[in-house]
């Protein structure tokens, strides 16, 4: 799996800091970003010209069929790049379609079709600092950051394997 990371050192710094967090804290930070900035991200993800909404929705629908424990495990597996069928399907998506998929997961968490976020959870101080920094970035930088974060997740399709 290859992906192109932006040359912007600020974006790289944020992505690397985010990726160094514990997997569950990475998911929590993503949730807080969605809750605080989802309105701004919404037009960028579904409306982007390189997005394949039907593909993102198809993968989302597969995740929706899992029980909540399996849904959470899949999200962890994507971050950890665990090799399984859904992770390979995700890994074959384009970067913007991956971003749309995570947006759909966040919407699903909000309406409880996807494992809901734990009530009363608070971010670690490190994650809160990252969130504040991300909120201070310009819109284009934020979208680039999110794409660079979700891009390397998932697993590569195996040669000759059908996914």
C-alpha cells in the first residue's frame, strides 16, 4: 500500500503525533474532531470530486451489519493495519473515499448504528492539545491532515486474492 503524504511539515507533525497515540485514543480524537468540526468537514468529504460514495457506503454497510464489539474491533484493526477482508477492502480505497468512510462511521456513531462513543470520555491532555492545534489550522490543511491520517490505514490486497 502506497500513499503520498503532504510535504507540509506542520501536517506531517500532526499526523505523526496522532499516530503515536494509543489506538483507542486515536479513535477518540477522531470522534472529538467530528463532533467539533464535522459541519466544516461534511461538505469536503461527500462533495469531493475523487470520492466514490457508493464504495464508501458499501463498506460502511458491511460494518453496520457487525455487532458493536466487532465494529469497534474493525476500527482498531484499520488503524493497526491488521490483515482481514474489510481492512483490505478499505486499503484499496482512494484517500478521499477513505475520509468519506470515516465520516460515515462518525455519523453512524452519532445515530447509534455504529458502536456509540462512551459517554463522559475525556481526551488525554496530549490529544486535547492536538485537537486545539488542528482546530487552528486552515480548512485545506485540516482536510489534508485528515486524508494523510486515514490514507495508510487498512491492509494491502494480497496478490491474486479477491476482495
